[in-house]
C-alpha cells in the first residue's frame, strides 16, 4: 500500500506543469544523436581494411640529380565528397596535383602544357626565379618551360598563378613539392597532406556538377575543407601506420583562405620543421600552417589505436579537414 502511494506521488511529480516545462523539446536543429566517441570533426571513422582511393604516401627520395617534370593543365570532374562533383581545374587531372620530390642542388626542368580552354601558369614556391619570365600565362594549346635549382629544403606549395589566383587555386590547381636536404633525413613512415578548400555554387546538369561560388570565396566560407582533395577521405579510410615507429608528415596548406591549425589527437610532435629553419621546434601540440606555406611534422604514436588528425579550427574539421591514423603493433 505504501509502495502504491509512493508510486502515485512519483507519477504526479513527473506530470507536474513545472516538469513538463523542463522537458520541452530542444530547439529545432539540435543534435539528438549521442556524441561521437572521440573528437574528429564528426566525420564517420572507418576501419583501415579498405585503402583510400588516393594513398597519402610520400614518393620515395631518388638519387636522380636532374628531374624532367611535365604537367598538363586540364579541367576534370572531381568528387569532393561522395556524390558531390566539382568542375575542377587541375594539373594532370588530379586534385591536388602530383606530389613531386627533389633534393637541394638538383636541376628541375619543368614544362607546363595547357590542355584547357583558358590561360594557366605555374608558380613553384621552391624556386627562386623571375616570375614574369617563368610564371607567365600559357595560352590554350601552348606551353612554357623553365629550369630551377632548389636551394632551400622543406615542403613547398606549387600552384597556378593566373589571375584571379584565388579562383585558380580554389578550383584545384595546386600541389606539393618536397625538397630534401643534401644529407637524407632518418628513415620514417612518410606521408603528404595538402589542405585546401572548396566553395560551391548550386549543382548544374550531369552529376549536379558544382562550380566556384566567388562570393563564398571572398567571404572565406567554404563548403568543404579537405586533406588531399576529398573531405574526410582518411577518416573513412584511415592511414595505417606502425605504433612506436617514426612518422614524418609533409604538410602544405594550399588554402586559398583558411589557416591550418594542424594537430594529431593523442600525440605531441617531436619536431616541426618550418622550411629551412636550422633547428626544428620541439614538443609542439598544434602548429599553424599558413596559407601558401608548408611544415614537416615528426612524431611517434604511443600505442596501437586510432589517432585523428585535424585542423583544430574545428569548423574546418567539421567541413572535412580530418583524417585518422590507425596505429597497428610494430612487427
Ligand atoms: Cu590556372
């Protein structure tokens, strides 16, 4: 009897007007899903059993001292996120363009062929050269050739420099060039990450193809922020690494607008090399890679597990600047 009275009091309390007010439904648009188990910009995190369609692996250092590099500027449809297609302008049909690698003192002989229907050009941040000679506009079906000898080690952006530069970069014309020091760095698991943004208008025609929204670009308000051209690519397909073993990340921020507050969740960078600075920064949690800049990060992961890497500017991580390292036991 006593139990029944108590239960009746509880029911009465739960249905009182005050309690009903507290239990009012949350504001429209509130996220009712339980939070993710770890901070990673809310991207779906997959397992490392399926490889990404574009590996982040750095190309191997070669002993060649003369590099003949030829690229073609061409427009392609680029899938920024599943079923989100963008009318991209590219070097060699990929966004970002191919990763290049040379050593200080090498000769880089470069040719750009314009296979597109508008002028394009090439600007290597690793080169010291007169831009009006080397970085000039190339008309459709024409080409330009120039040679340079990189003097400064680091990881450098390259990009189309044709006006309006913001549009040519936002549309996909950028990439990374690694310049090794003369004495090779110690062996490590090496990866290249190029951060960049996409600003999209409404979809048109086949595949609901998107093109650049100039006002969004001027407002620095991208729809997607990506590593290696695809939103959350390495979150849905994590990059497998060995725990406890050295990792080296060559990171370029192509922008065109957003800084990258680069951070690996669960790790502290042992060293951050900024271009040819004589001494690296040691023991760094987050490092800001400027637009048009690069940095080399060295770290080890302390135990097997999943370690998200993000731009810690979390609006950008939520828009796709996120990936995951899947650390497995070293054999
Ligand atoms: Cu261009």
